C-alpha cells in the first residue's frame, strides 16, 4: 500500500485518471487509498483536465466515494468545456456525473441542450438511463424527457430489432419515474405483447416486468395477468 501511495504522490494527471478508474472498481480493497488519491487530484489545475478525464475520475469515485469538494472541482473542468462535448466525451461525463447522481443542478441543466443535440446517437438503453437518472436527481425537465421519449419510442416501434433487455430497461424507467406520455405506456405494452414469446423464455425477465406493473398499474390488467402466468 505504501508503494501505491508513493506512486500516487508522483503521478501525472493522466495516471491519476487511470488510478481513479481502477481503484473505483475495486473500492473495498482500496478504501484507504481513495482519500490519498483525492488529495493528490485536488493539487492539480482542474482547467487542464480533459472532459474525458473528468468523467472517468467521477465514474471511478462514483456515488459512495469522493467528497463534495472533489466533484465541485471536477465540474469546473466540465462546465468550462461543455460546448465542446462530442458524443464520446458526453458519455464519459454522463457516467461520471449523471449516472453516479453526483452532478449538480447547474451541471445537469448545462448538459441538457448537449444531450438533446446528440439524442439520436444514444442507444435505447442509454436514453432510458438518462431519463431515469434526471428523475432521480430531481430534475424533471419535461422538454428533455419529451425529446428522449420520441427517440426511445422510435426504436421501440422497430419491433424486430427490440431486445428483451431493452424492454426491461425502458419499462423500468417509465414505471419508476411515471414521466411518460399515455402513448408511451401504450407503446411499451404493445412491444411487450409483440415480444412475449421471447419474454416468457426468461422467468426472471417476466418476473421483473410483472413486479413493475403490479406496483405501478401502468398497463392493462390483462397484461399483468399474462405476465403473472410466466413469472417465477
């Protein structure tokens, strides 16, 4: 551990970024190292961090680790460069600040137009996670939700291409957040019926959907009954 600490104290910004990602995915083994890593990161000039580096560091520390001071420091690097976000760096920023629920209201509002501009480049699962994460962060932006709903719905209408995993992700988002339109909930139910042969092959998937709809009541009673017959 002393060797690791010594390396941290002499590491470059690039190396510290890599270490944040590595230690962040092995948190239990490196609980004592993360504060040392944070302390060293805060000695750097945040304005010299790339968007990718800021996102990766945020993702590494995640929801449970890293102080508010660290994330405020990281956000400075993002806010000053937000207009330069392409889809690749945007994904890193979303992983580091939105999906970890550590982004501030100011940052999430700044990301909104960038997300909308790149919405067609997101997968159905990514778009669903964005909706759910904004809702969890108590940023219920109807314009953003409406734009992403259109994108998700467009994919769902391609019945042959929709996977069971995508159905679960979308159903989870809209059952938990309740931010969808009536047409969206009807469409999700239609897709579930269309792909029911695939759904019933996996009892866990059927059980997940059954549990979601039993609690939310956002589908017809017939669908709940149908899911109940194949859930375990």
